[in-house]
C-alpha cells in the first residue's frame, strides 16, 4: 500500500514538473521570436515534442485501467479547428477565467471547478480550482462525454453508479470523483470546445437555479478571449 502511495506521489510530481518546464519553454520561445524567427521555431518544436511525450506517459499511466471508449463527435475535425482558432491552449492563467471557476464552485458548493478544453488527446484546464493537475488524458474523461450533447448539461450524481465512469482512474483513484456537472462551452459557430464543470468527492445534486447559473457562467467563459 505504501509503495502504491509513493508511486502516485512520484507521478504527481512528474506531471507538475512537466507543466513548469512547458511554461518555461513557451516563455523562452516568445523571447526568441522577437529577434530570431528560426530560434523561436526550434524552441516551439521542442515544446511540441515534449507535449507528445507527456501525453504518451499519461496514456501509459492509465493503460492498466479499463475505461469505456468515448465516441468522437461527428464534427470532430471542425471542432478541433474551432478550438485551435481560439489560440488558448497552454496559455498562462488569467484572472477573468479564475473568477468564473471560483463563482461556479461557490454557487454549486463543490470543492472543484474547472474550465476544461478538450483537445485531440488531452483535456487541458484553462482554469482550475481544487485540482493540481493542469491536464489529463482525454480517454474516458467526463468532459469528453459532455461535448457529445452540446445543448445539454451532463450531470453525474454518483460516478460509482454510472457504467461510463465507475472504472475511471479519477473515480477509482485520487481525487476519488463522485459527482460531475459540465456545461459545454459552445463557440458562436456551434462547436463544443470544452466545458465549465464542477466536481465533488461525494455524491451531489444541483438545483435548477444552480444549473441555470452554470449555463450562464459558461456563456461568459466562451465570450472571454
């Protein structure tokens, strides 16, 4: 048991250091892009390779856990292009987004709130409250299901009783997610690029007023650029 706990502790620090190193590379690239386009291109290419390595490590980390495969949206190619057009992936935290997650957590009385963007292989958090990781593998993620029905709010009162999620690494292991509610972030062209979501480590229910507030906050999140 102690060995397993130590392994999770080490994995957490590996992810944390990857994220810090990525931000350093972005900063260096921005500096190099000013006097030297070629130098900036080299650093950015290095960053992209490191990102692929990290995603591969995340997939291997969860490979021992059997999760139900999530179907892709019918407009996946257009959806990913819409996400790329926002130029928001891997950007630094911003107060405007953090304010929305703080308000969402307060209204829904949950310890975790996220503004999550669903990329091709990962789920990256533009804003996070109550969660240390900056991204997780997309396979089996709650938000991957949420974007399949853009006009609806995905609510999972108890993940242990939901066949889609009861074997999910975030449910079986830390942080032991039990409750999820996610509102798709829909672009003006109608593409769901992510979610504003709240999560809890105990089963939970939201009132109509709380769900309505989440939907309103999601519209504010998608309007921020």
